């Protein structure tokens, strides 16, 4: 890397699960990085070298970036050479992309935009966002996109729990509004990217990211539907999946209580939004996965009706194991249903403790508190547990306890294994 490259100043807008690791990675590779976030508490914590989200290795990386003097957090942008937009793109109740965060971030750049700047959108967005939203807004500066300044989409492809490893090692797609935009963005990420960098146009890059997560969503919908069928005919979907996956061209996902996270539960709707008539399979998959919490709720209630009332402990609020990310988590509609119906409940999650929920302080307390133990998320702590309390009724949403020691005096039900029948 030349000294000329290292003198580039980078402004990262949005310091969440993607923006903060990205900003810190550039800073620890010698770049002058300005991290922008509208949350004052986040800015204050980061400037002390502290983090507001959990991700393995992130605390060390952020501390190093701040101590080096290369990373500074602020509330608004400043003149820079490169701007990276990494803000949320949630979905509305009408299943439309909420682009307000991207729009506001883009508008905040306009007063500082100069000739030669590169603006990179990392936020997952509907196709043509760069062309139809980013460029027209930035051209309000009087500069011309593709000539005076450059725009590209480089979608994040990171999995919580492995963000730092994948940030460096994953292949990266970069799609510019023209070839120069793609090349300028590529040259920036070469600072730390070790995976292959594939150049394309911005709309293809936008669509590719959506398809990656839609593929997973559709396949998860398949196994969630299979779990319901297996419940009906009283066979184990887990045995079916295990045996079917021995076919050399079959790789089924695992079913569960629903789909959460910032990508899979959201991105397919962006495709539906732009091509509703052509995306019937995608819509159906979304409907199946969105209804899975209700299906799990109904089966819990059948088990309670069969065995009688009792306190319930729910294990896990995050959308996936061993992270603190609760975005779009299917745990919340499940837990809220039983809270609203007046059940005596506790919740235990070693990673999060949101206000307004009756949280247990330890795994032991959570197990001892209730008659019904409902496992929604497969945190490692749960999967390693032993259960020998007489009279407990275990309800497992994802074969989480498959390797646990569960004594014969406990009843156990597993989603997709004939859940209305005990398999103790």
C-alpha cells in the first residue's frame, strides 16, 4: 500500500454490526476513519474504546483502532475522500423497504461532497437504489455522478459471530454505476480484503445480495413446512433431514420457530416489492416463515392443554445462537403471546436482557423456576445443559437439546418430531 493510499480519509455512516467492524478494520490498517452515528451514547462509548454490541474479537479491534488515533466517532459527517453508508434498511409493516436511513445518510454527505469522492453503499437495498436514490440525491450538490464523484454498492455478506473473520476472508462483490466507480471502491477494500473481489454493475450487485438471502429463506421455508407435515404424520423431521442429506445432491436446512435477523427475514421482501407478480414462490416462503412462530405457539398450547397449567421458562431471545442480535427475532412474538395471555413466565438469555421482560438471572434459576422449559434459541450454554428435574416438560423448537442428558422423569417434545406426542 502506498503512502498516497493511506492518506485517504474514510467516513463510515452507521456504526452498527457492519459499520463499526468496517470502520475499525480500515483504521487498524492505517486509514484515517471517521465513524458517524446519530446515537450520542454510541459515539461517547466508542471514543472511550468501548463497544455497544457484542461480536467476538470486536472489542479488541475497536480498542486498538481508537488508541491508534485512526478512529474517531462523531454525530455528523466531515469532509472525506470516501463515504461508506452502512445504515439499517428495515422492512415496513406493508413489506416495503424503509429507505429513510439510507436517504438521510446520503443527504448528510451532500454538503461535504467534492470532486473525486467515492460513495459506497453497503446497506442491503432494493435494485436500482444507487441509480435511482443515491445518485440523484448526491447530484443535488451540483456535481455529476460517474464523472465528478463515484458511486458503488458493496453489499455486506457477514454472519454475526464470525463478522471479523468473514470481513477479511469472504469474497466481495462490488458494483459501480460505471467501471471507474467499481475500480475505485475495489482499490479501497484491497486494504484488508483477502477474498476475491468481483466487479459488476450496481444493480446486479444489489440483486445478488438479495438473492443470496432469498435462497436461504426459500429453503428454510421448505424444511419448516416439512416439520409441520412430519408433526402431522408423527415422524421425526430431524431423522428425515439427516438421511435425505446423505444424498450427494441434497442439503436441507434445519427447521425452527421462525426466521429472524437483519437479512433473511427482510431481504426477500425487497424483491417482492419490485416484482410482485413474478415472485410468487418468494412470497409464499416469507409467509410460511413468518407464520412459524404462530405454529410453534399453537403446539406449546396443545402440550399445556394436555398436561395442565404451570409456569413457563423461555430460553433464548436472540435471532440465532451465541450472539446478542435480536433484530426480527421470532422469539419475541412467541414470548409476548404468553405474556399477554397472563401466563406465569420467565425468560433466560445469556446475551441479552431487554427491559420489560421477566428475566431469570441464571440458567439454574431458569430451569428451577418453571414446569415447562421452552427452548427457542440454541445457545451453546443450553445445548450443554443437563436436565434431571422430575416433572419438567421440555419443549424444543430446533432440536437444540439433541445431545443433552435428559432423565427419564422429564417429558420432551421436539418441533417436527410429532410435537403433540411425547418422545421422552
